[in-house]
C-alpha cells in the first residue's frame, strides 16, 4: 500500500503509524481510517449515480468496434455491472458481453 499525500501540504513524505499518518514536512497527523479506499461513484450523462443491477438506456447511436454493427439510441441495458476502467459499465446482450462508457447512458 502506498502512503497518501499530506492533505495539508500535499507532499508525499508521509510516515505510517499504527492508527494514523504523519507528514514529516509539516507535522500534520490524520487517522488512517478516513483515508481508506474511496468508493468510486459512476454517474450517467445527466449526473444520476449508477449502481450494480441498474437498467440504463443509450442516449445516442454507438458504433461497435471491430465490425459494422451499431447500438441504437434508446436501447436498454439491464442488470449492469460497474467496473474500473475507461468503459465503466459491463452488461450482456444475448450472451455477448458489452462494455459502455457511462457518459453515453441515462438511468431508466
């Protein structure tokens, strides 16, 4: 695990103690439990937060990479799964896995 930067001076020279972090430059101390993994919030094109299992609708036509197919605007993607990366939505259509960017969908 890498040490987080100091929230006061933003430098990376930080010491790890049992229950807190300490900046060696400015001396600021803060608890470790508040610096844990931040939960990533994925939002649709309108700013609505998305969660696993949601149904979303495409807001525009999207060309499929590697072929001549097109996903039409208005197509529903049910039971989505949020993942890390550039394409942050995974879902299945007729047994075929697809990945979408959240900026091209709205929550249904």
